[in-house]
């Protein structure tokens, strides 16, 4: 365990005394559970795909250490550095999304992946935390300075990202970023007319996607008319959760991982519930709830407008993504290809949530006077040109 005196002035010491330790502990606990579940769920999938038994475990370990180091490094940044990092990630990630759409290999009807040598990444995963932070900054600047079209810029950023996601197509991620962006827009003080208008637009977009995109039509029909569709994955996952009972079948005794192709990714929650029981599944839900609620409470604790919106958005990103994944496993939502943060196998997903949590912990650090609230800078002589 780290041992620092409060009088120490080093970078690590300052970080240790200012970081939100309960949130940090919760993230490390999730990471540990994720390693256990990758070890439990992925060998059967690897053998079915004619790969070495621990193929996915070893690949996840390659990303695990760097992802946690990146999270800690990002959490040491200040608010201005976080905004600059978000800008670089958003521009670079969207450029890679375009490259994936144009040159990527279709997988299950979608072109979401871009091969960089021996590594394949999903650029949209890396854009999500950056998009959240930039949207928060645009909303905050629009509220602070009437000469800055911050809300219009946030709308434009959302439109570009949503169009790229639909072109892949990726309905699940589109829904996720829409909900997160809408929550930040609501927190920024929009009127109920905007709520009604944007809600109607979202419903209209979903109806349009249902009639135009065969992939979306198939997923929604499977959910609405299960008796007429192939619902094997969802039905099997739900049955596995019920078979697990309160205490589970025992480590390694689950059956769902032997027959589901996505047992190590989209349906890893079902593997956990079957082998370790409903009590363990509820415990995992409580860890996610703790992170989200602690983040939202930090957002309400007298932060600057940018910090409030960014913290609230990043906490919502974590919570909504976890909620969608678990709802799919329970048969409450159509299957969407959404990973469970820190738990599901996937290097891009692990890097994305690590960066998101690093940004969240950076913005919630206790640094009195380190960066003046945006609202207090409007009368400052240099306040007319707030840096990114």
C-alpha cells in the first residue's frame, strides 16, 4: 500500500491525498472481478473457435496493465488538460471511425473495427469519454458566455458522432451516447420543451432505423416477437441466471459459456450469475451503483459548471452502459452488442472505461484553488479567451 506523508509534495503524493479513494477502490475491485470472469468465461469460447484455451485471457492481460496505468495517469491531470486530451481523442477517434467504415472488415453486419497491425480496435469506444467531456465543455461555455454558441457546438458534435455510429451501424452505442448527451443537456438547464422535442426526435430516429436498417429490424423483431424469431442467446442467458440460484453452480460449473458465442463479452453477466449466484450479481450491481451515485454526488458538490456536467456525464456513461448490458442479459432490452464495463473481454472497451474513469477521478479530486470555477472567471481580464 502507498505510504505518503501529507507534507510530501511529489506528484504521486499529491495525487494520493486528493484522489477519491473509495471510487478508486471500487474501480480496482471491478477490474479484479473482470479478470476472474474473463478467466471463467473465455476458455470455452476460445476452444470452440479453435484457439488456445487461454487465448482471450492472455490478450486481456496485455491490455489490463496499460489500461490501469493510463487510468491513473489521466486521473493526475487538471481540468484543462482533460479538455485538451478529450479534443485530441475525439478528433483522432472520429477519423479512425471514418477509416473503419471505409476500409474495415464487416463483422456481424457492422464495420466497427479498424486493424492496426496485429491489434484491432473499436474507435467508437475511445470517442465516448472524449465526446462526453467535450459536450460538457460546450454546454458550460455556452451558459457562461453568450457570444459562444456552445449549445449549437454540442448539437453539432452529437450529430457528427451519431451519424458515424449509425453508418457502422451501431444502434446500441447510438442509444448510449444519446442518453448520456441528453442527460448533460438536461443538467445544463434545458426547458421541458426541449425534453419533449428531443425525446420525440429520438423515437422518430428509432422508428426510421427500424424500417431502414435490416440489422436493427432483426434485433427489435426478436425482442417484440420472440415466438417468431431466433432468441437463443437471450433465452439461454436468462435460463442460466435462473439456474444459478442464490449461490450459483460453482466456479467452472456453468453451462452458458459452453454454448453462447458471446459468453465472454455481451453475456458475461449471465456467466457470473450462473456460476457465482444472484447474490454475486447483486453485489456487482451495487458496485456500479456506488460509482455512479458517488460521481453524481460529487457533481452536485459545488463544482464549476464544466466539472458538474463532465462528472455527471461520465458517471452516467458508466451507469447507462452497465445497465443496458445487464438488461439485455435479463431479456429486458433487445440484444445490442454492449460490453459490461471492466468485466467483459475487449481491449478497446477496457481502454475506454479506464480513460473515462481516469477523467472522472481527475475532475473529482480535491484541489482547492487549482482551477477556478468557470463562473468565477467571467470578470477576469483573461477570461474572455478560455483555453480548451
